[in-house]
């Protein structure tokens, strides 16, 4: 793995840690409005992002490269609504997808097959993440001001949990 690809993977690892920070800020926003199910949704998202960061950390180390941590930017802490938080989360996931595409392009240009194979998992994961956010946004738009449906969705998210995928 060349230095440029290792640097880009380190940047992505740090972006994944930042993503966890973003989702924790969204969780705090939800908790501030006593929407514990929605808060739990974003807490689980943060756990997934930390898992992703550590997956890259381990890959870098397995390839004899050093993982380097950077300071995290301050995330947005205020949203206009739950819908707005999810829309921002969706945009964040789209940005993350673009970053993985760029990493994959770098790896393909270098014919770095181990990294190409490694990144495939993340690209598949991003398809799921974008679909999840898109689905929730559509549900939130449909329920609009229906407090019963909103409460049901909040209750559904309260049961969400993160289980790390089995080792491949």
C-alpha cells in the first residue's frame, strides 16, 4: 500500500470517528426533547460508526501501516426537527459513500487488491445506510403531524441495537 492510500484510509478512519460524534450530537438533540427512541437510533448509529473506524484501524495495522488519530471537528448540535436531523444524517451518509468511492478509486488505480476487497464491505454497508435514512425520512414525511404514528416510530427505535457483524 502506498503512502497516499494509507493517508486516505487514515483520513477515512478519522471521518468515521467524526461520524460517531455527529450521531451522538443528534442523539443528544433527541434526548433533549425526551424522544428516547430516536436518541437510541442515533446512539446505535454512533456505535456502528466507531465499529467502522476500528475496522479501518485494524486493517491499517494488519497492512503494516500506522493508524493516526486527529482532532474531531465540532458537530452540529441543533436541528429544526427530527426530520431535519434525519435529512442531515442522510446527507452525511451520502458524503461518506462518496468518500468510500474515492478510496476505492485510489485502490483500483494502484491495483491494491487487498484494499479493494476490504472497501467492498464498506460500499455495501453504505447502500444499506443510505436506504435506511431515506426510508425513515419518507416515513417521517408521511406521518407529518400524526402524533400517534410519531410515538410508534419513536417506540420502534427504542428497541434498536447494534451487533457487530461476524468476522469475515
